[in-house]
């Protein structure tokens, strides 16, 4: 079992900064392979260079403890649908004193930064979802980690040449991205779908594209693996029986696909 990690090289980041750099924006945790970036260290570099540091924390909120001061974060964006809040609502945190131009003109809502009537019901739902998920943070994450590790153990034990993508330690609790050698992920997804299982061959944002995932290409995944990558996530309502059913269907489907070659 080989592991492609996908973490940012801090030395490369430091060397890429020029006198014209005004902003560093980096995903807190990758939505495909689950790798969590060294956010605190990135923030320290930005602070040292007097550069604003923004992080896309859509995947991280609810799965990672986040203190913007301890992590040196100047701006942070999040989305409600990842934490069981209403779809279509999100939030942007910006540290006091940082100025930015608004992109929607008109009214003076949201401190004059975004015009338009607020969706109060969804905003309240987002706040409540954050409250609930962090009240159950330890329980939620220990359960997700346990299910993910159990899934990975079964997959790597029962399917030859299965390869785990992403950092084995610094990764989202419920994320598992696995590549199967010489397997067509799109065909595998059809078999899983026929058995009532929802999974993806990449991120939801790029699910309609035929090209290989740019994330998997970037981490150097070999051709025989890159088209056979499946991402699964385990959440609040996932059970161990669900994981067993998923693995059983995967093993059966992959064995069938290999026999057809």
C-alpha cells in the first residue's frame, strides 16, 4: 500500500512570495484526498511577510478545531451544506482592519460588503449547525475516524493493489480516497449506484468532467491508478454496517470487473 500525501511544501511557498504578493489563499483541507494543510505554519509565513492569509475552510469546519488567532488566519470562508446546515448558505470571516471591495452593489446589508436581503432562516440554521457540531466535536470525529480506518483496513486487506491517497495522519476524519489499479472508476461507480451507494470519482465540483482529477495528477499518481480513484466520506449518520456493505459491494464489483478483462 503506497500513500500519496499532497501537502504543501512550506519552503516552496516561502520562495514563491515576491514584493507584489498581497494575499495567500490556501485550502484548509482538500476536498478530494482529505489532506489537511499546515495552516498555522502558512499563517506564520504570511504574518512574517505582512501578507493577508485567507483559507477556504469549507471542508475543515466541523471536522477540525479552528482558532483564527492561534492559526494566524486573516480571512476564512465556510459553507453550511458540509455541516448539516441548509444548502446555499455560507459565511466569510475577515479580521478587523482588513479592507476589501464589495462585488455586489446596491444596498448596505452585511456592513456594506454584500448587498441584498439576507436569508435569515438559513443564517440561523448555519449558526445552529456550527453550535451543534462543535458541541459533539469529539464524539463526531472519533466515530468518523473509526469508520474511515475500518474501511481502509478492509479495503487494503481485501483488494489487491489498493492505494490510499492523502496524508495518513493529517487528514479529514471521514474522508477516504482510494485508487484501484487498472480499474475504471466511472464503471465502478455505476455498480455502486446500482446497489444504492453514493460515492464519487473526484470532487463534487468536477463530477461532470471526463479529465483525470487535477489533484491526483498533482500528487503524482501513476496512470494505472489515476482513473480508478474513488472518494467516500463518512458522516454523522454512517454506521459500521454501512461500511461493511460498501466494502462488500466494492470487492464484488472490482472482482467482477477484473474477470471481464
